[in-house]
């Protein structure tokens, strides 16, 4: 999850849904990610992220590798960014199609 903020409101329902359905959340860099963290941890103590099953990474490759290492048989690794895909490398992509294609390539390399 993560990416560029498009000045959309992050509602409490998003956080509740993530907490209810996700074992782990791996965050890609971006202004939207920063906004999400501030929303999730209003006290600003980002160190609490890991304790809650959230982890920040710098690249999609790092995210896929971490997700693969954390997953157990029967788990689902889902790319669900929640934010725009554009931005400077290493976290940014040309567009959402580029982001999805890179994700698929990285997953196929795991086999």
C-alpha cells in the first residue's frame, strides 16, 4: 500500500477495514503513505507501526520480497496501493499499469 497523495480524505473506515482484514501491511514510500501513517498514528510515533503489523519499505521489490517471506500457505499477497502511482523513483511508477506490471513480474520471479 502507499503512493502519492491526491488530497483525498483518509477516513477512519479505511483504517478499520485494514485492521480487520489484513495480517500485515507493507507501505511503499509516498506522500499518501505519510498521510495514512499520520491518520493511523495521530501521536506521530511511527515506531508503533511494526508492532501493529505495518512495515515501511523503499521499493516494490523490497515489498514483494518481504510479503513473500511473511506469507504462510493459504495467505494472499495483494497489491492494493490506495494511492496514486506517480512519483519519483524508487517508489514512483509511470502509471498504475506500470505499477501492476512490475508487481506481476516480481511475483513471477518468486516461482
